């Protein structure tokens, strides 16, 4: 009996140590994790911090941002997008730093007419340079229920995933001269706004304000991430490495099964890829498009 008690104590200590070694695992209270930044009351935190909603009407949209700044992380958020005729609206959910040479990792959801699919727009900016757009249709109705949209950002790669299926990977190719976001801490931002000058069919379809207010909903935010505070990272250094299971995301890469799912998503649902747009880049495709 004494040995069992000793084993139990050892197990509790081990679990405590493992939990303590996790960078910052933040599971979703919007009151604790986010600030409502604009929209004059159109952004709301509900259900004791478990639900956040953004709304858009003709005078204004709305938005929020994370209290923390992150330098690498695995970020999950569940979204339910504007239902019905969402043409002209954009729901943006992204990581971004500040300044003229900012870094940014983007999900943007471009609304459409009722019955037509949303377009999921992705982009990566490094040192103020973007122009790395890939766009997808989704294999489900993103307005009918919540779905999980994830960003894995570690020193080697950025992976965009939808409900656990990777749809895009942007690798660190600094060795080939391609800047990679790794030195600037980023906050999480989200906004719902009117972009009917470009969002739907290049601006041909305008926002129908008779359908307002438009509402997008958020829940189950989770961040396993390195928080930067006063220049110091909770990871202990700005280029952390880790072998512990709790911090495995710091060196995570796509295994063969995930590679297969990525190829499935890109083959069946990608509708635009800057890496194949030779008309846009007549002098040659960007380096990362031609480097394996």
C-alpha cells in the first residue's frame, strides 16, 4: 500500500512537472485572452467568456485582438461564419506584428451569395512582403456549425489547418534567401468588415445591407505558444528547441499521412495558388515556389 502511495505521489509530481514545462497552454476564456478593440459595442463576449461574436452593419464592423504577443505557437480557434447572403463581407483571423516590415499569417473568409461557397484566403507576410496568396473552397458549410481553424508556427514552418486537415505549408527557406517570420512577436487579430469593393467576384457583388447585421461567432480558443513579454519569451529563448512531448509543436512537421491530407485538400479544393500564376510573375515564380 505504501509503495502504491509512493507511486501515486511520483505520478502526480511527474504530471506537475510536465504541465509546468508547457510554454503557455491557454484554453479559451475570451475575457482573459482578448480585448474588444473596435466596433462600438458590435463585438461581444458572452457565456462567461466562452463565446465571442462580431457583427457588421452599414456604419461599422468590429474586431478584437489578443492580450498576449506570441513568438511561435500552435493556435486553434473555432469559427462559425456569417450565414446566408454574406457577399461583400470579410471575416479575417490572423497573426500580425507591427511596423513597416511586419510579419503576418492570414486566414480570411470571403463571403458570397447564398448557396455559393465561401472562399478561404490565406497569405504569409515576412518583413512587410506578402503576395503569397493561396485560396480554397471548403468541403463543408462553414456557416452551419463551428469548425476549427489552426495555425502552427514554429521556427521551421507554418502550417494552416482546417478541422485538423493541413491545407497549406510555408517552409523556412531562409537558406535560399526567402525571409521567414521568426523574430517579431505577433498578436492574434480578428475582424468582420465590409470589403465589397473586392471581396466577392472582384467587387462585382455588393453587400446587401438589408441582410444586416451580419454575425460571425468564435469559441474554443486554444494557444500552446511562446508568449513574449518585455522582450523575454516564455520559451526561454527566441529560437527555442524542445524534445518534450508537451512542446512537440516546436519541431512538428507533416508526417506521411498529413502530407497525404494536404495533397488531397490542395488537389480538390485549392482554387488559386500564387506559385502557379506565371502571368503574375513574368520574371519568374518566387523562390519558395521552385524550391523543394
